[in-house]
């Protein structure tokens, strides 16, 4: 299985469509949040419908710059994995929308306790799957994936604790644009896809192993 993962689109829908058009072979698309920038659920839905024309499963969480109401829209579309799991074949996907509280007071910020609650809610629904992919918008704390330009780690402590405890196979996150990269915690491989608006994304190859690479 070949999965394309995007985060932090921020309205650059044509950029993502162009990547999907050029990537001729893939089996699923993951959107890890920040589809819009202070946008509406309708704006996000219209973008997702455009991505749907590639006839591949779409699995989506909202980001801190998306409206909280987007989760209901994603649920209605059958795409949402916030606080829930979806299993397709031998791969289970689950995630957490929003981010921890920030100084910017962005539209979708939640407590670390709520992040933990949502992650734990989705886990039982994928636990039996051979491969488990966790999609929190926010990266785990104190990793290569959550460091801002000034060197401070601003990721989620709850996301890190969940990964350390449950060891999902792959974690797909975003949120901190400048911390694009790949890191590990235990047996878990983690990727911050970077800003899709700049043409960045990640490719996850599931076979005998789960391999992650940056692209764009």
C-alpha cells in the first residue's frame, strides 16, 4: 500500500491537486490538518471533494487553523478520523484534530487532556490491525518534529506520551512548518510532512515493513 500524506495546506488546493495528478500510483490520501486558514467547513469540504476526484480513500483530521465544526463535516463525509479509527485492509488509521493551546489563540485549540482522550478513543478501533497509523495534527513534544526557529519545542506532551505507551507503527503530523522531517520514538516512525502549500508531502509505503519518506 502506498499512502500520500499532506498537512498544512492552508488553502493551496491547486498545489495538492497537482501533486496528486503527478503521483500516478497511490492507494490512499491522508490530510493531517490545516486545510484552510481561518476558513469555513464549506471551504474545506469543497477542497476535499476536489481531492476525491482521484477516487482514493481520504482520511482527514482538522488543524488548529480550521474551524472545530469541520469535524462534523468530515464525519458526514465519512472521512474523519478525529477520536475514531478506520481500518482498510490491514491498516488502521486514527487521529486527533486541533492543537494544544498556543499564544496565537487560533480557531481550534484544545487541552492536552482532550488530546489524550481523543487518541485513546480511536486506538481500540484500530488495535487489531496489522499496521497502525496515528494522525495527530500536532507533533509530539521534544522531537525533531516540533522545534520552532528559536529552538523551543512546542509539540504536544499528550501525543508523545500516547506514542511512547502504545507504539503505533507510523505517526503523521504537521503544525510546525519549520520542523519538517522524520524521527522515531521506540519502534514508531514519525513524520512532519511540512507545508503542503510549498509542495511538501510524505509517502508511506506499507509492505513487509512501514517505510516513510519526505517528498516535494
